[in-house]
C-alpha cells in the first residue's frame, strides 16, 4: 500500500521521506530519504519537517494474538510518530485505520455505528482512532484523517504471504489447482483496488477538517463470486474445495461500507468495481506468477 502511494507522490514531484525495511515492497527510485529499519527503530532526528504525514505501517495479521506486540506496533509507535511530526511543524496527517473495528456489526458499516472488533488487530485500530479523537482536540490546528480500509488488493502485496489479499491468494492457488475457501464461500467482502486507495490518501491530505471515513468500494462480493471472476479473467476453470474455518469466532462474515461520509468529507468516490479492479490487477502482471 505504502509503496504505491510513494510512487504516485514521486510521479507528482514531491520530496519524500519513507520508513520501512528491505523485506517490504521495492519502491524503486524516490526523492530524499529512506529511513530504516522501519517505524519502530526510526531515528526521529533524521525526519526533519514534514508537510504531510501518510502513516500506513502496521501489523495487519488478524490472527496474531500477541496483544503487547500488536499494541506496541500499531498504537504506541503511531502515537509517538504523530506527536513527533506535529512537534516538527506537520499540520496534516493521514493514517490507516481499518474496518476491522466494526467486527460483525450490521452492514453497511457507518463511521458512527457500532464498534465491536473481533480480534487484537481490530482492537489496536479502535484504540488508535480513540487516541486521534483526543489528539485533534489538543492540536486544533492539525488536520488528521483516518481511512478505515476495507480489504485492499492490487500490485505491491506479493511480499505479504498470508497477509496478502484473498484475491491475490486465490489467484495464486488457481494458477496451480482448485482454490480453498471456508465453508461455503458465501462470506462477503467490500474490496477496494489499490489505485482507489492511493486516490483516497491524496484527497484526505487536502481535507478541510479532521475526520475518520470508510475506504471501501461501497459494494460487497462473496468469495464464490471472486472465484468466478478469477476463472474468467485468468482463463481457468477451477472449482472450490471448501474447508472448515478455524477462526470462526474471530472472523468477519460480511464487510460492506457506507461511503457517503468519505464523499462528503474528502470528496472520495471509488472508481473501480470488483471486476474492473481484478482485470486491472491482472493486466499489471502481478496477480499471478507466470
């Protein structure tokens, strides 16, 4: 996600300072600084003044139960980063929240609706949103926008292994044989293509006021339907092998975002529906390995 944003900012001619590690996605050429070994080990004195902070870093493994590690990476480090950036003159922050905060609340998800995370990851994002609510009161001249991402997919996720989108994982499986889905594939997700995510970040950096908004496509598609689309786009004829879900008590069965607030607050309207997004992904040569 971050690498795609960096590439777009570079294309627009901005000076960029990034954090990360060589284990992450290659961002190619960029302007200014590359601070390693990532956010948790950053030399704060090396950042300098930042006009806009885009904070995409997180542990996003929803099956990780190490609460201390999750909170250290997703909450404490974020708090330190925001405070340091503002102390050095930053007035605009855009950060990655998540629709994991909603858990299995009734869809469509609304930003002022029930917040009931099912796992430690969702809890960490809930707590970060709560911190931001206090942070903007203490710093009224700073605009902070949280984007509640909903199942992002697209080029730049190959290094993520099991944390990659299910669209990517299913395509990899279908290249070789039948895909596996939790019984019986009717769970639905709101999927958003990476180009729309980059667009949302750029719009959020120009927001007039602090807010938290959903970042999805505004529609939901089942895993069975994803397999059908991949069969068509990739040119295979796979059938699904259904398996038991070992994470049933911590698993979101249905994600679907109300996107009206995003349109109102940051002017964001997604361009890609699921079929258009998967076709575009395939055209990049990054969806399957051959």
